[in-house]
């Protein structure tokens, strides 16, 4: 087990190193394969040993071997964070089987625990790709205020293909659906908590249709496609409502693409809920950033140092990515408690209408609120 955990951690470090390449090059539309890694100050190539994830940065103490120019600490933290994320995912999904998937739990009894099952490796690899995409999108958005489509659309393709190959309720067998009372609407109390969770946590609707049976590639494909559409459309709808009421740009199409990618992996229910969880997560991150920045700032900045400081715009990508992870991890607890509205078309329509009206009204109120300039006049 220790060997496997170490292997997963090192793999995460290597993926984190590749994410750093994406962060450094994609925003500037540069190739990610050519030229080789080099110092951005003296442009001399970085030696292979100096380019080892984590070790290379610590070995050079964060500076170029040739010119002594400092490297961004982002290289260190992204590699370490990705390695820890992979290790945490492996421990949670494979060792402790947090989502209670059959044939995935790793037998740890005895001196020889054996090897993880093929299903465990498939589940971990599929979700690790999603985690990598979320980390890359969040870091680039935090640093450059954009989310490159190369990341989100690659994730979309992997999510759709993987969904078709591992359709709900896989790795459960199709017979696992029989625990749900037949011909009973899934929003009723007798169906609560009985939906078997798979790699795709839930089907797009229940009861399922005869033409799209559980465990078929049609189910997996439709789940992934509808999840991607829902993730993209819900952000675009919120963006349009807020911009219509507030009269200025809100969110970005990159945020819609990020949630589109997550929806392809996790389905439309988690994608929709992640938008609201991500809003709170983004607010918490912004408050934390403000507190850290306030603690570090000791020199007053004003017109003499370059004019008044304008507040930085809040990148929504990191909060949205965190919202996806929180919702996904909490789904074994959240899912049964939200089963009623997600499978009741009438209730879902009422909730959507109420949220749309509330968001538009809030945007109109913000638009009409007095600004410092109008108060001064």
C-alpha cells in the first residue's frame, strides 16, 4: 500500500509539473511541447535534474542556476498541491472507498494486500483527470483571469468518452437499480437514498427509460452530454440575468466551460449545485485574499505611487473548481437530501423560476444603488 501511495504521489507531482507548463504557456498561446523548459530571464535551458518536480525547485532554492533569477513559488505549490490531491483522491476512493463502489475497495487485510482492481484504477484515473483539469483551470484563472478552452474542451472529450465506457451505475451492475421500487417516481420518500452511486454519480433522470437502460453506453453518453450542457447553460443563464439587471459584465465564458467539463464527468445535478457552492467558496477565497493582502501591505499606496488602487476583480474559476470538489465529495450525504427537487420536474421548474427572478431583482437593486460619485454630487 505504501508503494502505491508513493507512486500516486509522484505521479501527481509530475502532472503538477505539466500543469505549470500549461499555466506558463497557454495564456500566451505558446506551444506546450516546444521549446524545452528554460529560464524566462536568461532563456537558457533548464537541466533535466533541475527540472525534477519539487526536488529541482528545492535544489535550486527557487532560482535559476545560470542567472540567479527567482522562479515563481507557484511552481512549487502547484506541484506539491497536485501530488497531495492525487494522494488524497487515491486514499479516499480506493483505500477507504468513500463512495461505496463495488469492486473498488482495496483489500488491506493481511501482509499482502494484493493490487488495486482494474475498476479501482479506472475510477481513480478518470477522476484524477478531472482534478487535474480543475487545478489547471483554477490556477490559470487566478493568475491570468482567463480559462483556456484547450483545458476545458479536452476535459469535455475525456469526460464524455469515459462516461460512455463507464455508464451509470457502473461499477454496480444494472441489477442494482432493482432496489428502487419499480414504476415509482424517484422524488418520493420510498426512493430516497436508494440510488446506487457509480462513476457517474446519478442518471440524468429517474425512473430511467426503457430505450436508455442503466449500464448501457447510451446512458453514459447521455449522462455526460446533458451534464456538460447543464454546466455550461446554467453559468450562461446566470451571466445573462445578472448582466441584464446590473448593466455590466459578470462571470465569463471560461467559467461556463469549466462547469461544462465538470458536468461531463459528474452529471448535471452536481454541475448545477456546484455553481451555488462555488459562489460561497469564491467569496471565502476573496475574503482570505483580502485578509492576507491587508496583513502584508505596510506601505500606503496612492496617487504618489501610481494613482489610486482599483480593487482587483474576483476570478471565479478557483471558487467554482473548489465548489465542484466540495459538492462531489459531499454527494453521498447531499444526494439523498436533494433527491426530491432533482427528480421532480414541477418543483425544479418552480425553483429555477424563483432563483431567476431573485437574481434579476438583486442585480437591478445593485444597479440602482447609489455610488460614491453620485453621493458626493
